[in-house]
């Protein structure tokens, strides 16, 4: 009787008899009532309950086990008991005994709470009064915008995160003016209107820590806001009181009442603008948030001190969301059905460039247009920041004012970039000279946490950073700039150096790319090393001094040891080979996958074998070993394949021709396998690439001619090389030799005719 009345007083539901206390589906047994007739149950209800209860009952068999099921309909009226509910409770065992058990008293009202039937309290009567709809204070909060646009992906993400039983706290973060409050407000509306059927809350409590708000007429101070943990608790307590959810004898301790409420009911707590609450007690509450409830926090600053689900809001999408938002706001401010897109569609891309879809900026643009300010002037002001002091102050001042000196320096550096350029952590270290660990582990995470540093994967595989356009405007014009002039000069020097690298000649640019410079500092060192290498032909001693100085400042950069090896290889010194090889090997010690050093070692061994008959075979084998290591790193590398092909060609040359012995052919065929990858391909080649292809063709032609004796292939290969360098004498000579070998008589007649000796 108690359970059926409790169900009827609440939302109704099913009672299933035949399930043990351990939730095992055992079916009815000898402890069950013998009489399950609906008429008997109806008579019992009439005798105990004031009012009518609609129910349906039936016996259902599952796996041959009988279960008795009662479905109770929810009652429109509040039902109480006519008399006390007392029965003889049996104790089951060897000797069955019974004693009187009092379940309820006359006039008691019972309801369901979670999985229990309990005596009704103030919360039940309030919920019954609103027909068990969500009790909330959300709809009384003023929303900033007249219409909610877009954010579909984020709405789905928040829905999924809120459903996840492991998520107690969900953080919505982003810069000021990005629409965090409107986003959460709209989502709560969907819950309240039962548009999200699988989200189940009894209460939604909205609390706010906003101290000011931005309107198109300027920044307005908010008189009432939460400034600390105690204010938040009082706000929750005020909701409980105003909704009539407390009993007269309830504790007067605000905190105890609030925590008990959050523990007892399914509550969704919204804390708007959490970053203004700098309170350890609040963080303690969030870290130990009650299991039955959940919280959504909006904040400009990422609270990374404990685990929570996170959604970062950025501006509207450029293609649909931002134009639709502008259209909506323009109609609102003009109070007409005018279409923004019909009038200004061609300006949307430019507006987006300067606002990155920030809703607050879009709203101000539409307000100004509605007040007859020309759009050209609006765009000009957006670009420069003129007339946007208040909106920029509202969005950024609170967060930026909390930054320390070094954090502001990095923010200022990022503000100097164009919207398309990104600076890596190493770039920022090079320009600012701030410790790289501080930049990577402290400053950039702090800027990211307040949505001021946007990360982006660059073409070279690094992570670059930039900041939104309006934040650039604020940082450049409105934050303190004492001592920043020097930073600006260093940044301009950095840009000049980058331009020099990008505009350099092809060979040096390619070598710079292959240097594996990990940051801008190493790129500069690599560039200086290349210039030092060019200088080594004129003044080798000075070049070695310069390269040693660079190594002193960049001792872990393998490319510098490679350059020193090349300088030593170029000088006229009896030990140049040994000294150069030592530097190349040292660069490989620093980086076992440094491709360029293996290639240089291969060419060094192959070049120095001449005149060293005793060691030439070993040196040629060494060259092949180093080229093979290079090819393991990059199988299609042109220089490595060209080097090993030449080495196999030389080995084949050293084997005397013997029709029975196939070693000469084997080595020559191996060479040809690598010649396939030794050519530069493409419709447009530089002169240097054409010359390289001509030399490769000469070496391969010689391999066909001398080692394999494929004269027709030698001829074709030489002609292919001449397509790159038509006047190359080596190729002309080898083509003539191949032609002679193919047909000596024809070659002689053709030669005599060219010289005019025969007609």
C-alpha cells in the first residue's frame, strides 16, 4: 500500500514482485501473497487510501518463472492514508514467527525519492505543485541575444559530456564576449523544455559571478554578483528558500543545508564567470562535488588544477554561423525584416578576418550599422581598434591584467604577428630571450588557459602560436608597452632573417632545410655556417675560427660539425681526410639519423680512395656502407642513390672482365638499380639540377659501356643526359664511343663524311 500510494503521488511507475533484495529475478515463491487479483488490491487501496488510484496488474512469466507486475498511474491529487498501516511481519526460518510492524500512520503522505518510498516533505509538495517539471531559475535570467545561432557541434558535445556518469564538472571556457553564457543558457532551456529526454534533473540553479556586462551602449556594472564561496552558497540557499524547498525545522546553517540539498537531489548547478571567484573553498567544493548532482562552469580561464570535462568555445564558423548571426542581430537592432546578407554579403569575409566570429563584436557591428555608421568606417575601426576601446577592455582587460611581466611580453610578441603567421615556442625564446622552459611549460599554458594563445600545426611539423585579431589590437595599443620597443626591433630582425632564408639561392635553401635545424636560433647558425663554408676557399683559418665559435654557442647542433667537416675537407692539409671524417662521425653521434653526414662520409671515402692503393678497396666498401645507411633513412634520396651507384660502378670497374665470372655484371646491375633514383624529376628544374642529371647520366652511360657492354643503352643514356646539358663534352664523347662500339663501320663513314673526307 505504501509503495503504490507513493508511486501515485509522484510520477507513477512499475512495481515488480519476484525480484530479490540483491536484484536477482527469482520469481514468486512461498513468501508471496497467494491472491494477486486486481479487485483485492483495489479493495485494499480503498480501505487505506483517501482518493482514487488507477493501476493495472498482471502475472508475467519470464523463463518459466512467474512475476507479478503492477503499473501505477500518476495521480493529479495528493493522496494520504485513511488509517494506520500495520501488519504482522513474519520472520522466516526454522520457526516462523511474526510481530506487528507499523509502516505508515493515518493522514501520512508518501512519495518516491530515487528508489525509496519516503514520507513527503516540502520538496515533494513543491514538485507536485509544478507537476514534477524541473524547478529552475534559468528562464528568469536575461539572455544577451535575441536568437541562438549555430554551435551545433558544441551542443552535442555538452549533451554527451553531461550524460556521462563519470563527469561531475563540465567547464565551458573561452575569451570574454565569445558567448559562453548564452550557450549554457540555451542548453538549459532545451533541458527545461524537455527537448533532451535523456537528461534527468530535478533542479537547475543558475548563479552568476559576472561583475559587468557589455552592451552596444557600453559596459554596464552589475550590482549583484557572487565574489566568493560564501556568496555562491548564499545564492544556492536563496534559491532553496524562494522555491519553498525547506522545512520549518531545517538547519539554519546555510552551507549544511546547501550541501545536503546537492547530495539529496539531482541538481544541475550553473556557475557563470567562475574565474572571478578566486576561492580555495570553492575549488574544494568542485573537487568533491556530490555524486547526485552536476555543475557547469563558464570561465575565461581554464581551471586545470583538477580533472573535469572541458569545452572550449571559439568564434562562430565563417561560412554559416557568423553570417546567420549578423543577419539575426541586424534585424533585431533595425526592428525590421532587413537582411544583413542582402546588403553586406561581400563584406562578411573581411568582417570575419578581424573578429574571428566573436559574437560580441558581431553584435556591435550590427548596432553601428543600424545607427547609420558606414560599413567601410566600421571595418577601418575594426582593423585599427579605433572606437573599440570598450569592447576590447571588456573582453581582455580582466584576463591580461593578471599576467606577469614575461607573460605580457610573450602576448605582445604574438600580437605583432599577422593573422596567418604562427610563432613556435623556440621562436618566442629566440626573440624574447625568456627561458624556453618558462615559455613552454608556464607562459603558453597560461595564455592558452585564458583563450589568448591559439595553437596550430605548421607545415614544418612544429606547433605554432597566435592570438585572435582583436586581442592583437588590444595588446598592441592598450597594454603597458614600456620596454617593448626592443622586443619589436628583435621581432623585425627575426622577420628579416626569415626572409633571407626564404629568398636564398636554391642550393643553400635546400641545405638549410636538410640541416634539421630545430628552431630559429639553429636556422641562423646554419645560415652563418653556410656562409663560413663559402669563405673557407678564401681564408680557411678564419673559417675554422668562425665555425668553432658557432659550435661553442650551439654545441648540440649536428649540422655545424657537418659544416666543419666540409671546411676541413676543402683545405690543403695532410690530415684533412682524417679531421673531416672525425667531425662527420661526431655529428652522427649527436644524431644517429642525420642523413647528410652519412652522405658526406660516403663521398669523402670515395673521393679519397684515389692514390691510396693499399686502402682503396676498404674505403670504397666504407663509402657503400655509409650510403646504405643514408638510404635506410631516406630510400629515395637522390644524392645517396647517386653516390652508391657510383661506388658500385667503381667496384665493377675494378673487376676484370670474365665471361664466366658474373661478379662484374652483378655490381654493375646493382649500380643501375640505384641510378633509377639518382635523377631530379619534374617539368621545371634549376640549372644546378640539370647539371646534376647530366653528370649522373654520364656515370650511368659509362657503367653500361664499360661494365655491362650494353652499347645501345649507353647511347640512350648519354642522349638523355644531353637533353639537360646539350654541350656537355663528357656526354658527347661517351655517346660517340657508344656509337662506334655499336657499328664501327657506320661510325667511321659518318665521321669521315662530317670531315669532308668522303662524299
